[in-house]
């Protein structure tokens, strides 16, 4: 057999490998918005690290509906910072892993939609 000749199965194997690689890439790209949101939240949490390390508790309030006296408030102390960083980091790792693991699954988009909705609902 000549080295330039290929067996009939090798073209199918190459196509299958290319398809699997493109599914993995799509999976990683599909999880990108959730990972970016997690990175922004992580940055927000770590921004207050020096103040919290100094023993302060950080309070942030934004006027949401001023006519009704409703504001959006955050309270961040050492324990809430640890849990926020831990949950955000593990959640981002799980999404990246699941996106590459489930890349070829027909309901992959549904999974990402539900995981993103549930993650933003927990924020």
C-alpha cells in the first residue's frame, strides 16, 4: 500500500475528529458569557478585599425606586466575601467543564440557558 493512499475509514475518522473538536470549541464559546459574568462578579468581590481585610464591613446602596424609598443594598463582610468568591469560582469552573463535556449533546443550549438563568437568579 502506498503511503499516500488512505483507507476509506480514515476520512470518516478525520471528519468525526474535526466535528468533535468543533463541538468542544463551540461548548467553550457558549459558556463564555457566563464565565465573563462570573469574572465581573469576582472582580467586584475582590475589589473590596483590602477594606474587608482591614476589618471593615462594606455597605453599598443604590437608589432603585427613589419615589418608593426602595434601594438596592449590598453588605459584604469577611465571611460573605469568602463564600462569594468560592461559589463564583466553582460555578465558573463547572460551567467551563460542562460546556466541553456536553458540547455534542442536542440539548446543550437548553442546559446553558437554564444554568445561566439559575445562576443569575442566585445573584
